[in-house]
C-alpha cells in the first residue's frame, strides 16, 4: 500500500504538501522495510525522507515531520539492537514533537509513541527509573488524547519494567491486562505480548507454560511477517526448550532466529541468538555428549557481545567459557575468564546470578577449596530465596527451583563425598533441607477474591465435565480439549499475580529436626549424581547410609508402581491377580533389599520407631507400608524435613467433620455409609449436595474431611488434578487457596497422592497442594485403587483413628461430637491407623500419609 502511495504522488511536484506526504510515506515504508526485509533498505528510505524534510520551509509542519523522522530512525535502530544510537535519536525527537504539539501540525499520538519507544529502550538497557518516567508520560498523553492502543502498549512495557526489577507477578499482571486490551483493540499485538509473558514465566522457571504460550504465538508472528518479532520469539522458544531439556529444539530455534537477524541486518540481536545457540552446545558438552562448545568459542562471542554493548550477555558468554574451561581442566584459563565477569547489578536476572555463583563454586572445587564452594552455594540460595519470596501462585514459587538445580547438585555432592562421621551426616541433612521442596516452607497468605478467576474456574469445570460425558458417549472432544487448555492457561495466569503465595518460614536446622522427632525416626533420601544416599536421624543420632546405584532403585520403584496400577481393578480375574501380585511382590522385595537389606539402612538404627520419609524422585510413588521392613509401621511422608516440622506445628481446627461422596461411584464404594456411623454428627454432602461450592465451603475450617470420589492426577499440570463432584471437578488449584484448610483430609480416590516432580525435587499434586496450603495431614493413594479396596481401607482407617473396634459396625447413632473428640484423643495417630489399615492387604491398599501423622 505504501509503494502504491508513492507511485500515486507526482514525482516532480514542487508543492510542499506533496513533499510532506511523500516524506511521511517514506518514513512509514522505512520502518516496514526494516521489519520485513533488511535494515539497510529501511535506513535508505528514512534517509531519503529526511532529505525531503530538510528542504521544507521553516515552521511547525517541518518541526513535526523532523520529530517523526527522528522517532522512526530511533525505532529502527533500537529494534536492530543499536540502543545507544536509538536513545540519542529519541531524545532529539521528543523535544521537536513537544514544540509542535500545540500547533495544527502537532501529533499527540506520535509524541506518546516516542515516549513509549524510549521507555522500552531504557528498559532494554537496564535503566528502570527513566523507563518508568517515559512510560507514565505515555499513559498520561494516551489518556488525555484518547489513545487506548498506545496506553495498552505502555501497560505492556510496564510489565517488561516489572520483570527487569524481578517482580514476576507484577509483570504478569501488566501483560495480562495488555493482552485483554489488545484482544479488543488490536488483536495483531497479542502474539507479541505473549512472547513477553513467556519471558516472565522463564524467569520463574516455568518452561512448559512458556513453551505453550510461544507455540501459540509463533504461527501468528510468521503470518504477520515481522521478522524481528518472530526472531525474538524463536530465541525465547529456544530458551524454553533448553530449560525443559530439549536441546535439539533449542538448537533449531536459536539457529533460525540467528539467520533471520543476519538477513535483516540486526547484528546485535544475531549475537544474542548466537549466545543462545552456544548455551545449547555448552549443555551438551558439559554433559559429555559433544565437544562442539569450547571456552575459546565462548570468549570470542563474549568480545563481540561486549562490543555491541550487551554487557549481561557478554558476562553470560564468559561464564559459559569458565565452565567449559573447567571441564577440560584449564583452571587458570577459567580463573582469568571469571575475573572478567562483572559483579551483577541490582537488576541482574536471577539466572545470571545463579550462573555466577555456580562458576565461582566450580572453580573453588577445582582449586580444592570446598568450603569456599559451599559459601558460594549458600549465598546463591539466599539470592534465589529472595526472588522466590516475591512470587505469586504455587507454580511460580515451585518453578524457581530450576535456577538453583545445578548449584544444589554441586553442594549436596560436595558434602556427600566428604561425609564420613555423624557430624558430616548432619551437615548433609542441612544442605538437603536448603536445596529441596522450598515451596512447602511457606505459610500461605489469604487469597484475594477475584471474580474473573472464579468465572474461569467455573467455566473450566463445566468444560471438563462435558468432555467426560462426551468421551463416554463416543463423541469428539477436540474443540472441548482446546477450550480446556485455554481456560487452564487463563486460570494459571490469573492465579499467578492475584497475590503473593505466602510468607517464608526458615529452613529447619538438623537440631530442630532432632528436637521435633523425639522418639521417631527420619529418613531423607537424595541422589545428586549416580549414587543414592539416605540420612537417617534416630535416637538423637544422625547417620549417613550409602545405598548404591540410584538408577537401579528408582527403576525398581517405577516398575512397582506399574504393577500396583495393574492390580487395582476390583474385578480382575484370579489368574491375572496371581500373576501381577507375584511380580509386585518381587519388586517390593527387591526395593526393600536395596533400601533396608544387608547393605541398606540397618534395622537396628530404626528399631520400632514411627518413621518420617523424605523421598527422592520416583520414590515419591512408593506406598511405603508395602515394604516388608516397614509393614505395620506408622510412616509419614513429607517433601522435606522442614515441611514435616511445619505441618506438625499446624494448630488443629476444632471444627466439623465433613463426609463427601462424588457421583457415579459403583455400589462397592460404601464407606460413607459406614462413616456416618463413625462420625454421627458430621456434615454429609452426597448426591446433588456434593457440589464444588458446597464442598469448598464445608472444607474451610473443618477438622477432618473425607472425600470419596473419582479422582484424576494431571501429570502435565498437577494443579489441575481434580476430584469429580456433582457439578464437575474440584481442582487442586482451588483447594490450595482455602482461607482455613482442613487439619486432616482423606482423599479416597485414585492417584491423588501422586506428584509431578518439578526441578529441585519439588513434588506438586492434589495432595501436595493441600499440604502446601496449610493442612496438617493428607491421606491419599499413590496408585490406582479399586473402589471396594478403597472403601474397606478407609472404613478400617477411620475406625482405628477414633479407637472404635473394626468389627463393631453398629455404632451408637446418638453419639455426640463431644464424644467423637474424646475418642479421637484416645485413638491412635493417623499414621498408626493407616499402617494398620493398609497392612490388611498391602498390594491393594496403596495409601500414604503426607505431612505430620
């Protein structure tokens, strides 16, 4: 269209009006050519336009056009990575546009755009103060002159500003508001903002969520043919793939971005793409898979990045060089490179900070200075904790662990390698606690009521329910699945910035753990490298037990999980039950031998104590009472010793008992009928009464909640694991933000104790969300379980819990709640009750107790 406009204008006209129009067309065309073709083409048109403008007579028209020209030139250079030149030109454009503003030639939109673009550029170069001033001025002009799209752009850029300052929830809130406005005002700008959202999510370590956003945005950006935006999105996609461990996709995306930047002449951005590609190669080289990345290659790239004014990126390249040099034993080279890395500023990204700590720690290890290495690790975790403390939403808090993963592995590995004495074992426990399951040490803050969030959750529940019925009827669910995915993203995003997740509690020291244990024992597993180890605390002593090859133990745990899943259905034929049971018993015995056999944890060390287990990796899926060495023993499972201590300090509610039965349960799921007798004063929600709102209301402040319902564990996004109620699924996302969660919750449903193990050994699922939200005790299954088995286990469990003889099925229906509390006080602990209940049929009763038992 711009080319057609040029052809329509008289070529030899001396009219000032025609010259001005031609200049405006060329200024617009210059930006378009720079975006879709090459930088050189764009600058050529801009130069021609400027020559035309300088030939115009003095006056406000010429002034306004000169301001427009400087702004366009600045924008094109900034987009190409030449930010110092861009800032200088913006600073020349703004006074010209301000002088012309009160004349008929004045253009408030162009002035607002100049403030927006300079503010964006200040953000890119790490100058938050001037950036915010410009963005606020843009919003004032946009409000005054009714420029809603410009205002939305400024709001989006304020999100970039919040991200620069480390406020990820604030950034996501601004981006979400901008997307909402763009969907109505300028849909073509949504994809660009999704790239910014993805960057914020990567800062929080949420690679999968970032990837989903980018995979939605990339096709749109390709269709728009704006090569700069598309290439930036590809770089971000490469970063997401690298964080998720997909090196091949990371390499492809970075390579494509690099080619686009080179074609359009954005050489500074091309170097950023080269850095992303080098990071991918370095990961493979450090893992021993290739030798393509070298410290020399990293040093050369660092020099090019520094020459382009990209100081943070140059520092990252040098840090990669440090790690690559150390891998080949060039310690002096690594030390020289590290000395060239500047101390990070206040607004340095958390991944850069953690990388610098890792480099310093690895260099210290190479020099034999393990104490210095551990000091670097401790400082790094303090910095990571400060970033985590500002996060909103359980996912964001959980995701930050990825940035400390390698540093944690290094620190725990150092201590494990040196551990010889009981004192060393206690030191190892301290480092395990510093580096694992941090999400569970937060005291949740009250959620802010958000009508939009509630509306999205309600719609998601309806969609999930409709999908379930459609599948049963054999109808297509493709469109429903797409809507479900969209709603899950929206629910997540709204939850991320509604409020901070919680107030941090201190990590429990080994001395505190010993004090809280009393006459109980604790086993804390870890495997930083190829060896699985356990720290055992019992009788005031702390002992390290080395358990051999980590892979063998975890693979056996995976196989056992598969066997118990296969054994779950109530109506399995006898031959199949026999075959699968034999296989499961072999796995159980093998796992027991590895963990508690002659070369494992000594039985004498544990005695007959109640046990707290802090698992590792696939050990989270083990129903511990199935192991012969633990049969009948009271076992509590916790994501960390700190989480167990915190759960034990949760005060017990004096509230009600709530019994819930979901829809479509078979006739064999009869435990609610029995539990009415065990708890005659309980609130019972059954049939149409068992709605999500009613159950959430009853759960809030309850002493004990038992829910018998179909359950679904969503491994891809554990916060959307759910219990099926009368009006749809009750999501983990919802129960995680109860104002006063139930003290004790029993989930008589399949797999809801399962967790998606996120980086940093951060387990998250339905049961985990309940524990993280402040419940003291959660009982749930780690495997599929038959309805009859679940009913028998749960009836048995509750009768033991309140000290009622299991054989006594004729409870006094007139019993009061006061009598109930008396019986609970005289009954056995939840962990002991569950141990006795599961011991009746360990293969078909794969329940665990999570938290404090």
